[in-house]
């Protein structure tokens, strides 16, 4: 449950920005579309950098389960140095990518209505305001993933809740112009997000550094004696395939988010609302997956393979129970959900149609996410890279483009593409998990006999 709340908090920042900016725009979809467009480009680098930090959890979990505290400390200190550098590199990459916003908007303006130019113009200041938040994000990810490896999930939850309360309050202040501040609109949401992420980093990292029970891991932080390239490469070896998988999946949604510009501002707003709802519900699956990664890494470290199948089955059942429920709710409330974000009737109508197809890929989305989390806990991550290339690059994006532009389904066709792509990924990763479980159970039985 703490991991669920933490993961919801990670996406709730964007959810709050979307809802409040949507209501600020009212009948005008431009502010909401601008936040959506700017977030699309930012999200690529965000998920890739965050994915690298996910490699820390299974490694920490394995060695913590073996009571190898010295190596756990080494993993933390090398991970902290690595992810701080990655955070600064992410800022540089995002700054260099800024001209792409104007370029992509210019390309798509030729096929869209006149509102696209206004969307791009409003998107740039919002984008600028969130770029520097990559540094506090990586600090938070380092501590969060390390603590999850230890099985401690509550501290990150508290920091996320604090940050989100602050974010929502500052959104209200900056977007609508309260307490003497001028009305900032969409860019105000960006300022609020940056401040909230800085606060979360201060709260989480500060608590971790000054709590006595973690002193054995934090003493001598960044001392030259513990910084080892071998350990850095070990973290990257596990983290890179995870980051690649997250990057490919996010890129598929980002490409769709760029292509949807061709269908106008209402389509962009509808796509943003639909993907925001999907992201919030998906974070529950990510949380179940994170808990599964922790448990699988501890099982892997202790070599208690007889309990692996029960853990895997429980994770699948929990995820499916949640996602089937969500799918039903998306269909039943498909007209009510978009009204939480906007009063624009064309946007509401299009979002309602999108939510039907988003509901249809909930099961596949759940199965692929849980399967990848299991593989992560067992450190079988290399196979993930070819699977996601096939699923998202070869299948998802081309199918979505074909349905949207060639078959005439428009923005909804881009969503249909994800049904095919996610189902492909789910099937292939499940087969890999089954192979791992059987192999490790046999190894465990042989060890017990000997």
C-alpha cells in the first residue's frame, strides 16, 4: 500500500496540473493542450532517467537479503553519484531538445487547425519551468529505490504526499493568481511542479541522511574509497534494459501525442485526459510490480525458489483484479471523467470514445507491467530490450499510424494501436516469466536434494 500511494503521487503531479489547467482554460482547449504537448517531450527523458534508477532496487534487495551490508552501502553510494550525474545530463538533454517543440509544432501546423501555433507558443514556457526538476527527481529516485530494496516503502510515501499537497496549493496560487501573484496560467503549473519536486527531494533525502538507523549506509558518502566503476557498471547493467523498456513504452505514447496534433487542439486535450487517467490507474500496477520486484529480489538473494511461483501468481491476480475493475469504470463513466478536466463538449465527446479503447488494453497493460517487474527482480533484464522494440517500434506505432491516418479513425486510431502493441509485449514477457520460474524451481529442488 505505501508503494501504491508513492506511485500515485509520482503521477498525481501531472494529474493535478492537467485538471487545474483544463479548468483554467474552460471552453478554450489551448492551455490544456499546451501542457500535454510540453509534457510529451519532457516525459521521454524523465522515464529514461528514472528507469536507470530502477536497477538499484533488485541489486540492493538481493544483497540485503544475504545480509551483505557492506555491498549494500557501496551500491547506495555509487548509485547516488551516478544518478546525480544522470540528473544533470538530463537537464542538458532537455535544454538541447527545446527547439524540437517549435519544430514539431511547425511541422504539424500544416495539417492541423490554426490553434496548434498557439499550443506550441504556450507550451514552451511550461517546458522551461519543469526542465530543472530532473535534478531533484533523480535525488528522490535514488533514495526511494534504495529504500525499496531494503523493504522500506513508507518514507517515500510520506514525502510524496507532502509534495503533492504543496503542488496542488501552488497550482491554485500561480495558475489563477492568488495571494497577490499575477495570473500565470499553464506556466504557473510548471513553477508549482518544480517547487513541489524540490521540496520532496529535501524532505526525503534530509530524513534519510539524518535518521540514525541509516547511518551505516550514509557514512562517508561520496568518499573516494567507495566510488567504484565496477559497481557503477553493475547498476547500469541492470538499469539500462529497464530504462530502455520504459523509454520505448513512453516513446510510443509520446509519438502518438505528437501525431495527435494533426487532429487539432481538441484531440490533443482529449488524448492528454485519456492518458492521464491511464497513467494514474497504471501507477497502481507499477506499485504492485515494485512490491513484486522487492519480493522476487529477496527470494533470489536467499535462493528460496519454492515460494517464487506463489509470489508471481499473487502479483498477476492483484494486478488483474485492479485493471479489470478500472476498465469497467472507464466505460461506465466515460462521459463523467473528462468533465473533471474540461467543460469543452467536443473534447468530452472525443475523450469518451478514447476511454473505451483505453479500457480494452487494461488487461494487456497489467500483464506486461507485472511480468517485467518479475523479470527485474530476478535480474533477467536483457531479454526485455528486443521484446519492447518488437512490441512498440515494429508493431504499436505503425499499427496506430495506419489506423489513425489510413483507415480514418483519427486520434482514436492511435489509441487502438496500443491494444496490439501492449498485447504483444504481454504475451512475450509472460512466456519469459514462465521459463524463469520453471528453471529456478528446478535449481531450488536440485539444491535441496544435494
